[in-house]
């Protein structure tokens, strides 16, 4: 089989690449044949093939990745980069630099923690799909990861080349600015200090490690959710979430991270 | 130039594809030559070439996309899908179904609004890059989009095939559950109703339209930030953000969406 430059130019290459390389990596590309090929993607849709990874090696890579492309990129590229080496195509065909976008809770806005955003995208690329049924596994993995992030004292992994010693804190939120503030309070360190940046590098490593541990369990068919929503959150949701008497919101976040719950003397105003 | 099946198999194809197709799309692929080629990506890193789009057509596509793959996918695929048709490669090489991940504020967790997450990823893929200098334009576009989302009465676009009439609300937050709750309060509708889902479909269309309008302005060299942070937010940040006397957090979100500000009788506790 040969591919001429004319073939490349007229756009039939994506189909041929998919067909030729699909067999190597065990991927069955979902591509149409013929004239429609150039309108379709040259790479298969998720789920992409997974090979169990060394979560410590990935964590170390994520720590380095933080200082190259920040939190979101650090987690995503540490996992996808490892799979690029271990699996090859289609991971060779992903423009990982786009994942820099999640830096500092997306473009420095400090909304969703970038390490969690990157982890979610990696998990979905590896285990998800467009069909509703295909969303169940990645969503369960992501929800468990997010609950862990809210509940565990983090960062819980010390990189080999750590620059400073970093204390742990419990975020009670998946948001960048809340997570940062909670840590700054415990560490007694300013939010734009080098120590806070190093803390986020450790956190990037910790999230990458936890994500790989989850993906490895899923690959073994051994994944079970470990971090459940708290009783407080369930109490909030019993009124405010689906089928509750009020049903005026939706969330699987820790309500208490922003709204006073549990020990609060009265029902929170927000 | 011909490419044999052996070439495909030994992995030198990515470099050749990049080199051959780079000239068509105006992309200068950042790929190494020789033996390293198969370790690199088959597609160029961002920024990817942009051709100005019809924001109304994209909005309509986003509305439909919401009902296929939810909010994040709806925005992302409406833009990237349009560019797949208009530009071709490298957009043909992106597995858009991975963007389903942001559904309901990431995997139903109700954190960052999925339409905003999808928009950010599309903006960065088109205008961003790994180098710090390359992050400035996409981050400015994203920050303006996020401020618009927090401040404007939304949804501000009615799709042609709308199922219901939808009222507008002001979210004062980029978070899924906050945005949903604010709308439910105004609309007097439950959060898991068909009407709320339709509202999020409209919102997906509105965010896609606004994103394309921003990308078109940037393509014309005419982008200027329109939605600034409020005086209240600036007041919070003057103490709590970088170089403030307390410097214990970081955020460009509307503080007042969760923390009481402005008219509050006393400083918020959280």
C-alpha cells in the first residue's frame, strides 16, 4: 500500500492512517470510508487503549510538567505522555499543549482546580465515549477522584526533587481558589509565593498518582468508589437535588466547603 | 513522495503528515525529524489555524450538540466541527467525544459550567500554546467570556427549534450548580426538569455564539476586553489577591456570587 502526496492533499489520508495504524494498537477506529473520510477524524473516538502505568513515575512526570505547563497540563500530559510511549498511536496524535488552558482554575480564573480538570479529560479519553452508557465508568472514576480531593489531606505525595517541605490541608472543595486559600491558612504562606506554587506542583503529582491508581484498578476490573459524599452533603441533597422537595440545584461537591453546614447554628443563607 | 505501509508501521508517518499537510492549512508543525518522529504527535501543537465562522450557525449546532453530548461537548464540537469543515486538518484529527467529560460541571459534579469549560478548550486550541507568551491571548479571551457569563442576563440566544420559552437570569458565578440555582429561582422551575435542560441547551448555544464572536474579533485583530471585573471584586482582590495585604487567595471570579459583598452589612465570613 502506498500513499501519494496527492492522496495526502485530497484528504483521504485520515482514513488510511486510521486503518493502517488501528491494527497496531488494537484500536478499531470509527471512521467512515470513501469521500466522507476527510470530513471525519483521523484518530478514533474514545475510549482509547490503556496499558497499566507506574503511578509513581507518572507522579514524578506530573511534578515536572507543572513547571512546564501548570497544573492541568501537568496531570494530563504525565498520563497521556506515558501512554504515548507505552501504546503509541492514537496518543501520538493528541495536541497535549491545549491542556495548558486549565492553568490556575482555567486561564487563571481560579475556578475548577486545573489538576482535576486535566485528570478528568485524561480519564474520559481513556475510558469514556459519546453514548450515555459509555459515560458511566469515567464519571464514576472522576466523582471518586473529586471526592478524594475534597476530603483527603493533600498533597499526599512528595516528589523526589521537591524544592521545599510542604504541609497538607483539606480543601473541602474542588475549586482552585478555595483549595489555595485553605492551604495558605494552614501553611501560613502567601498565595503567590514560591512555596504555594511548589504546593500546587506536589498536588499535581498527587492527583496524577491518584488518577493512575484509579485507572489501573479500572483496568483490572477492580474499581469501587472509595470516597463517598458525606452525610452532610447527602442531607443537603435530600431537599435540594434531584427528587428533593425543593429540587433547586444539582451538585456532587462538598456543600460545606462554601456553605456552612453541619455545625452551623442555622441553615446557610446561600 | 510516497509513503509505504512499512513507513506507516515504523512510525515515521506523523512527521510526513505534518510536513505535507502543514503547507495546506498554514500550520507550521512542531515536529522533530528522524527516529524521534514516532514519539511525537502526528498533529501540530496549538495554535491551530482559524477561519472566521458564522456565530449563528455555530450556535444552532451547539444547541443540537447539547442534546447529543451535553454542554461542554455542545460548545466545543460546534466550533471544532465547523472548523473541521472549513479548514480540515488538523481539526479532522481531534477526538471531540472526549469533551463530553464536562457534562453538568464535569461528570455531573456541578463544578465549572461545562459550556465554559468547552469554550476554554476550543479557544486555547485555536489561539494558545505552551509558551507563557502564547497563553496571554487565550487567557484574555477566556477571562472576558467568563466575566460575560457571570454578568449578562443569559441565555441571550433563542435557537430556531427551541422547545420552550426560556427566561434569563444572571449567574454571578461560572459554576454549574450556582448558575442552575439562580435560573431555577427566576424561572420557578425545578433543576431536573425538561425546561431546565432546555435552558442549558440555550445557554450552550449562547456561549458558543459569544465564543465565536470573540474568536472572530481576535482574528480581525479587534479584540478588546469588554466585561471587566466589578468594583466589588476589585475591592476584595485589593486585600486578598496578589500583592494585597493579606494575599491569601487568587481568583477572577465574581466573589459576590458565593460570598456576600457590596450591600452586605459586614465582611463575609467565607
